[in-house]
C-alpha cells in the first residue's frame, strides 16, 4: 500500500480525538493527546533542575520562548517534580479583569492595577487554605489586607511552606490597556511579586521584540531563561514513549532524521510520529522495524499532509512568532532562508533568532533549524512578500 493511500486513510486521525478503528488494527490514538500539557515531562529535566535551583536561591524566573514550544508542559512538569503547592494564573485573565474598569485618569489606572494585583493572588490563596478550618477567616483577612501578597507570604512562613506561583502567557495581561504607563505598571506589579521569601515566582512570556525595553526594565531582578528546542536524544525519548505498545520500532538513523526534520520542536516531532505510526501499520515493515526507507516517504510529505488537522494552527503559530520579531530580525531571518551572507551588524538579530530556535549555526554559517520549519517559514513569508513585514495574527 502506498504512503499516499495509507496517509489519506489515516489523515483524519486528529491528535485531539480519533476514530475507533483503522481496518483490523485497534489503536489508542488518545496517546497523542499528550500534545496537550502533561503533568510530568520526560525531557528538559536538566532545565527543570536549573530553574529549581534558581528559584530556591530566591531569584524569580522569567521564562521566554515561542508558541507551541512546550512551555506549558515544562511548567506542569516543574511543579510536579519540585512544588506540591503550585498555582497558575493566566495573563489573559488578568487583562480581562482589569479591562472591566473603565476610565483613563490616574485614579482609574490605579484601580485597574489593584484589580490585577488581587486577581493574581486570590485564587492561589483560596486553593492553599481551602482544606483548613479557618479558611474563610483567612480569606477575609487576605481581602482586607493592604498588601495581599505580603499576607500570603506570612501565612506560608507560619506554616513552614512554600509555593510556586506562575503567571502564564503574562504578555496578554498588557492587553487591557493601550496606555504605556499602565502596561509598564502591570509588568512592575508582576516583578514585585518575586520579592517574597516563601513565594517562588515564574513569569512565562512569549517573545515580543516590541516589548523588550519595558520588560528589561521591569524584570531586571529576574533570571531570564529561553526554553531550548529538544535535543536529538530527547526527540528519541518522546517518540519511543509515543510508539510504545504499538509494535513499531524505529532505527536509530530515523530518530536522527526526525530530529533534523522537526528542529527539536516537540509538537512537530510528535505529529510526524503519528504519521509514521499510521504508515508503519499499513506497511507492516519487517520485524516491525521502521527504517530510513520508510521514513524517506514520510518526510517527503508536504507540511499540510504531515500536520493534518493541526496544519493551520501550527502555521499560524509560526506566523505569530515571526510577527513578534522586529523588522530587522525578520529581514535577517529572510536572508538566512535565502542562503544569503550574514555580516557583523546582523549578529544581534542572529543571537535573538538562535535563542528562539529559528536558526542554528553550522560549518558554513547559519541555517533554519528543522526541515519542516524551513518549509513553514517559506509559506509565511510567501504570504507577505508584498508587505515586507509579517505582523502577528494577520495570516
């Protein structure tokens, strides 16, 4: 059976839900729901340890990176391994709460910031004290306190406990206002939270070059981490986990090829493994071993077929990431895609692109990291060749 036929038959096997059967094979494709945040990760454990040590030393962490790069899974796993008391607040929730307050003068601005402050801690505090007999009394005191964060910290100190408090997608909190002063204050409010001794703070923000000056000022006391792409060994770990109990085994050369194909991006690697599984079951390779011969057919699929129902969302996330770069960074990226020469003046842009996992250095200079990323970036820039600048959210 050809790959085209086997893939067409399996292409509707969405990563978020699957049919009950595929010919004579009963497959639990629900395993691919692990594209959603997992409580315990099998990879980036060295980075978890580094961040845990940083937080334990009293330094808050600013976690940066791109969309769909595993930020949520990383934070879930960090909590699972090190912090039994862990609470997350979304930046979008903060923005929604603050945007409900109308008005533009300084008094209204202060009210917006105060609402954000209370929202940040209220849910975490309520969850922490929920099992206690005096939870209602403590909650009343929390709400009446002129400094809820300090009160929360005092309760933790008396209990001999610590918590990990995470603000996820924190950049969305700034969407409540077009006022630069309010936005700067919202960043300063988040940064202020990192000063309490029993509250370990992690702020997760996707990259935005336009916000860098404000962020650098507000979060100057934070340790900034960029979530790196997965290594070749880590790609092997997650693919082996996904293919366990399927009867399909993969030659080591294929793992290496999948790493170079995905660029170390976990979502793309897992979706490629899904296609490989569908193809492997249809071909029933000798002794269940999937070799480079079979992989070459899978790798030849265009992104739309490889990614299936996730194609538009992944293409959109790539476009969003490109739109979050400065025009100079976008131009440097286009130069590298085209195989052009990089000059000394381009190195600051190259450094940013490298930290964000767009590019990698090799013996001849710089190249896009990952075959499928090269293909998707080509599609993104092709849609904007008339404009000269990619903007987030416009694809």
